C-alpha cells in the first residue's frame, strides 16, 4: 500500500493455477562490480527539512532490467544510507523495505530512527533504504491512472452480489489493458519479487559486503523471504514483520484481508463501546458492529459527499491499521449517524482527470502482484469466493475476494514464484501482531511453517499493522534488537504479552 508512515496502505492492496516450470529456489550471487557506490545528496523531498539537517546520503546501483539478459538494458536503483557513527560496533548493512509493493523507501532509515530504532542497531549497521525497481527514483513505471477513474485503490470494492463482481470485472479488465498500453519502455513485466530480490543482492555486492541483513514490513516480508531463499549464503539476519504468508500475494492471500478485519475489528469496537457517551456508536462491541453494518448498507443505497458503502468499508479497514486512527473514525461515524454526512474528512472528491498522486504506487502494486503468480481468469471463481467470504467474513470479505486486474494481466508471470528454502541455519525471525487487519496472524504462522527450523515466530498480543519500532511492545523490541545486534535467536517460537 505514501512511505513507511502508511506501511501497506499501498497494498490497498487453490484458486490459482499452477505455473509451468520449477519454482525459483536459488540464484547466483552478484559479484563485486568494478565501480563502487558513490554517495551524495539525496533528491529533494526524501527528507523533511523541518526535522533538521539531512541525515541520509543517496546513490544509485545499476542492475539488469532482465536478469536473463544480464548484459542487456540496465536500470538504476536508488538507495539511501544512514551510516553507523560507531565504526568499532559496525557489523554490516541492514537493508529495509517498507511494504506495498510500491512503497517508496528512501526515507525509511531516517523515519525508523526518528520512531525509535534502537541506538545499538544504528551503531551496528549502515541502515540502507531504497526505492525498489519501478518505484519513485528507481526507473518508475506508470499505468497512467487519473483521479477520476473508477479504479482508485488496490483493494477491490465490496461486492454486494454476483452482478457487482461482473461490473467490477469490466473495470479490472480495462485497468489491465491500460497498464499494458502505458508500458512504453517495456519495464512492467520485469517488476517482480524475484527481480527485486536479485536487485538486493546486487546492492549488497555494490556495497562491498559478503552478507546483508534485512528488515521488511508487510509486503517487505515477501521480499525478505524471497531474498533469504534465493541467496541463503548471502542472507545474514532476516527480520520479517507483519507477514503476508509467502513470497508472493495471490487471490488466496488477498482473501486473508477479510479474516484480518474480522480479527482486528473487535479492538475498535470495544474502544468505541467504552466511549459510547462520547460517540454514540453502541454500548457494547456487538452494537458497534451492528452500527458499522447499518452505515455501510445505508451508504450503499444513498452515498453522500463522495462517501459510499465501499469507501466507508475501506476507511474502516484502514482505521484498524493504527489505534491512533480510532478517534477520527469514530467522529466520522457519529457525524454520519447524527447529520447523515461524514464530517470534515468527507469522501472521495470529484476527479478532474489529472494524474493520480498514487499512480506509481498502484502501478507497482499491480505489476508485482500480477507478475508474481497466476490469478484465476474465470469470473465465476471470483463470484463464488465473494459469496463465500461475504458469509464467513461479512465485514470486508466481499471486497478482498473480488476480482483484480491480475485476472486479465497479459504481461506475466514470466517465471514461477520463489519457493521458500527451509534449509540452513535459523536466521529468519518472524514477528506478528495477533490482530492485524491486512496481514493477520495466519500469515506469520504460514511463513513460519514454510521456513521450518530455519525460522522462529514471535506473536504479539497487540493490534494494528507493524510491530518492531512501529509498535510499543517492549518484549518484541528486546527480542528483535537482540537478534539484530548480538545474533541471539530464540530457541522456540514465543508470545509477547501486551505491555
């Protein structure tokens, strides 16, 4: 799914067919290039000047557009560095990814430092951010999205019936064709998790390091899992936070969003019920849930101020990313109940036909998601999934299971997904909130199962999207910091209690 501050907002985000050929397991590591990285000033806008002097340096690393033709066309990946200020403690580089896919990451080292990334970690590593291929300053791609299109986010709208799925299919097909038509430089088909993992190893080599550690959030867990699987000898200490469950996102993975909202919504509902005298949303969590369903159905029938049922449901879904978002959401609900209008935040403003500010992020999300795995092409598959998830996950399942442009994507996948490599030492630490709307606990469990003895899972009695540094749980902070700094890996999976 905006930078790290929004994490996987850009993600907003067997039904899949088998890919021909064997899954990707390993890859040849990159050799040190003849020209070393040349650090300089970062592009304007990477750091907020209001926070003080620039902390980051930036550089570019050339990589093949198509790794099957390594001597062919090259693109440049822009990276950033927050250098260790303690050479005696420095042990290497820590590569970061903020999620998405499509999240701009050049500012992430400074952002995490400002959020409280421990000093021991900052001393131990040069912390490396980057715009992955296709993103921002790294050979950006575009589907040409405008602000007046029916497609305005990477999670499909809630489908109230089969006809709504069919209606959405036409939009999805149009988007897939639009992306192909705007791919003037032929880059979209090469924007994939496997190629991004190969880019990571090129960056490692360009930095002169034998190994690289990695900290990835949300979709970044798929990229980190792919890197650890394709380059196990070059992977050092891998931390995967808020997990999608594999090295790729497919239709089944998207359907987990419905589960995530069901598991996380009760936290908001209890919070709102405890404040019924302020917001009037219900005296019990069950009453708050009924209020949500009532408002959604009302807005389905009668949208107001650019707010319809689809946008209301998405807004509530995103509210669950952070407890800090509960109060403004509750205020909007109260306004809808009392006045019939959503309040100052409003809904989606009328479009002007201008380029969407989210064009690049949405384009990368689609390229990676559609290139990584095959998606069902039969509209009936989506109608059945929507009907099923509307019943089992009524809050949001009929959105997450709806049809995506990937059903009509003609550019990929060009190679099978990366298969998890469960051999080797225990070097993958998986951390996961027990209640997360977009990457539910099941994603962390699935990834832990696939890595086997190579990983350990830390589940946290917490709510929201993002655990290490982004949350406030001291137990998981100690575990992850101890692993990154001292290499202390847990003997077994564990649970961190709420603070």
